[in-house]
């Protein structure tokens, strides 16, 4: 048997097998250095010798990840449970008597919703013959998708029939819609229909307590006016808060 030793390396070759000194073996295990294709120090294939430490670590982590789940795998984001806002239903009686600036901001809000792919509905206690021309003058044509007036219902507010009729015409459930009201009776009507509700107050009702309102504004012309984006955030936060209280 012929054995040749390399003179330039601490690695020695015998009969075609690589033999690594024990000191080098320890160094490779500590530093995570990959072994040569042959088993270190025993002249046997690597598959029959000490397993590569990086492979062991990968196998161990893979086994752990398959055998158990972690809290971040089980946790659900609260935002995932909030329904998407598809429509906003407005009480149109108060904007008819609003100031010119408030009427302008109301119109901007309607167009913001329309451009943001949020459908718009109008409810009003008056007759359709009276309300339709006023909506056309204030907002324009082609924006309001559903209009429910006093002619379309049997039981007026505080019965929620007017909101249920609007939801039916829109083809959405209460979770996908939000109401904007201007009176205590209108607020309770919208809430009894299961709608998240924004209250835009007037001087006469500003001191009333609207428990459960999604938001309260003094007027449409405020420091942070309503828009499609803000309506989405208010609607989402209201549903998140509701789910937490009911949990």
C-alpha cells in the first residue's frame, strides 16, 4: 500500500481518501465550514460520517416549523375582520337648510365618494317630486344611485324601514354601508337598521349624547372634512371597536 502525504497542507491524502486532522475537524464544526465531499478523518464518504452542521440546523428548524405553530401564525389582524365600505346613505333633509359653505362641502363629499367607488344613496322625508329637483341642483345627475323618499315607505322615521329599503335597493347588507345623519331620531333610526352612523350636528342637537356613533362632526365644513378615505377609516374603526366589545 502506497501512502503519499501532501507537503503544503495539513490535509493528507491516503489511497485517494482525504484525511483531515482532528484540529481541523473541530475548527470546521465550530465555524460551520462545510466539509469536503468525504468524511473528515475517517476516509469514508460524507454520508456515512458526521453530518454537516448547517444541514442539521436547517433540518431541525424545518422539523420544528412543521410540528408546531407560533402565535404569529394563529393571530389574525383585526382589520381583516372589518367589512369593506361599499355605500354611504345620507339623510338629505338637513343639507337642504345648510349654509352655502356647508352645502359646498356636502357636494364635495358626495363626489369624493363617487370617484372613490363608494355608492351613494339619499333618504328624505319629503315627496319625490320635491326632492329630486333639489338633489339634481345641489349634486348633479348620475351620482346618487338610490333615492328613497317619503313616497316610497309606509312607516317614517324612527322606524328603520327607510334605511332597509335603501339597503335593499343598493343590494348590500348593513355591514357594507354607513349612514350620515343630522338628528337624534335619524341617528337612532340608522342604528336600529344596523348601520355605522356618522352624526353631523347642528346647534339644536350639539349637546345631545350620541352613544355608539361612528363619528361626530359639528358641520361638513370642519377642520378635517369627510372624504371617501376618511369614511372608509371611520367605518373600519367602528367595526373593529364593535368586534372587540362583543368578544
